[in-house]
C-alpha cells in the first residue's frame, strides 16, 4: 500500500503544537516529524492547517433502529465525519431499546454496513435487566447507560435496589443521565396549574431544574463512592453540580464529568428566539450556569466535551411544550463551536483536543485512537482557522435537515477528515463509501 504524507501542518497533540509532517502507512501513523519521504508516497500540502486527532463523541443518539425518520447511523455518521468527528458512542434508547447483547449485536451489524465513522454502543440498564448488565463485557459495549431521570424513551431506572446492584456489579463504566423524576413531575404539575397545556418554552429550565439535576447527580456519586464504581456523569448543565467533582487529570479519576457543547454555548435567554429548537434534557439553564461549566472545563473538573446529538424532525419540534421532544442535532458543528470559543479566548486548542479526543479515549480505554502517536490509527481532523463555515440548509448533513445554528458563520472550517489513514472528507466532499470500524476497548483500571 502506498503511503500518505500530510506535509506542512501544525500538529496539536498532548498539550503541544508543532509544525510537523505526519507520514501514514497501512492506516496507521508511521512517523510524526521530518524524515525521508519513501517512494510511492502521496503528499498532501496542508499549507499551515492544524492537524488534530479525530474527535471522539462519547454521547450521540443516532436513532437506529426504530426512529429512522429522524436519523440513521448512515446519515448522522456522515455528518460526523464532515465535522471532524471520527468516532462515536451511541446511546441505547432506541425502539426497541438496546438492553441486551442481542440488541448490541444488531446495532453493530447495521453500523458495519452503513457507518461512515468508527462506532461503539452502550448497553441500556433497566429495572429488569440486571443479569445483562452483569454479563456484558468490553467486547460487547463501551459502557452501561443508566437513565436516573426520565428522558426521551422509556428506560428510567428508579428501583433503589436495582440501582445499587448496577453500581455494585457492572464491570464496564456506568454513564448516567442525572435528573430527579419526582422533582420534575412536581414542577410539571405546577406549570400546568399556572399555564394549562400552553406552557412557554422558557419554563423548561424551571421544570427540569438545577435542584433536579443536583439531587440525582449527588445520588449517583454516592453510589459510585460506595461501590468504587467507574462513573461518568453525562451532560452537566448546572454550576452547582460541579462541587460534586474533583479537579485533576483524568488518569487518576474513578468519577468523571462531561459537558456538552450546547450547554457551553447557549443560555436560557435563547428560549425567546429558538424555543423548542434548544429544548433538551437536562435543560439549558442560566448564563451563570454556562459560565460555571466553561470555567470547570478549563479547571479540569469537567473531563470530556461531547454533543448529546439528538435529532428530531422540524415538525416534531414545532409542537407545544409537552409534545415537542427534547434534543438537538450537533455532531457536524461541534468542532466549529469549540474553535469559535477558542477565537474568543474561552478555550485553547490544546484544551479542545484533550477534552474531545485524548480524554474520551482514556476514559473508555479505546485502543490506538484519540492521539497523534506513531503506531496509532490515523484518525485525523484537519482544520483551517483562517477559513469560515456558514451553516445553511445546503451544508447540513443531518437527516432531520435543520440545525440550531442555521445562519451562523463560524471562523473556522473542517477541510479534511481521515479515517484509518484514508481521506474520507475533503473540502466539502465525502470521498468514500462507509468505512467506519468497530472500536476496540482495552478497559481502564
């Protein structure tokens, strides 16, 4: 196989930025830095663009099987590679839900045929599948997802003895959606008493409140500490929850935290113009909450940045408060959003790489990905910080065909994506059929 040389790029890896060439052979990084160029090497001149490890999005809802009118593994993974996301971990609240190893195998079969990006899948926990949680291994799944608050789908785990057993017995990392359903239900009834069924969208952060998030997150962390469980708390949305987590490098943590790009970007003032388009669970909350989350990313209290990509159709989103589903499509523009915040002085590009590539790989024990290292698989995102990206209908790759960022201009562009050493996206064009590979998990102590 001929080699590929990425020349004249600026490599961002492990807290360093350097003008280095990247030589790729047989899908892996053969050399980072200067050296002899072997014969039959294809040379791509990057002209000063930045070379990042391909992003690993540890929380997506690609909707297949069961809700393919919203999204498919093919459509959303294609959007992912167009945004520099080369690997994803997909959630289990499908129809039917993915709550056993047969469900995991079925999703892998679909992905092996149709996924444009590398893939892994969570097993969903329920009140009645504890035996499956005990049996599942890293050969089957990336982790166990526990809905400790009711969200999209019907997978709430609210039996106290079952929760305790899941935290005691799971061998894989547990990833939690933390909201208190009793507190949410009480807040919904108060909203109905005040507004009837015509609840305004700006009530969403009052219904899915900071108290509901904190109560549930505190419960999850108490369980994890009791059983020494590897716990990853997903999509934090409040500043108060941050007191539950410790700062420091991810390598030393048993309990980790994730933020999502929309909680780092939006605040509750945007319900006025975006309404249900930014309705998600947990709710986007105050500007103070957003700013607290940003500070926690920079302080290494929050370990991972992801999307919680959750597409719904425009028609579904146009419904009233209680009928409009929660979730928004984000995976194609995750990197643009973070690079825009870099431009504003909020995050460094080194922090972005650590939170979206290095740390997800370390957290889940993803083998040979997430870093630009010799011998690692060449999953790479090439970005031009002098170019721009305009989000319009023609540019959006999601099956739902909309984005909360329509009309926005970002001052960066993902110009190329490599998957396993192959250029799969090049200046706006997808250059290959689906070639995503199943992620392999080595585990972490």
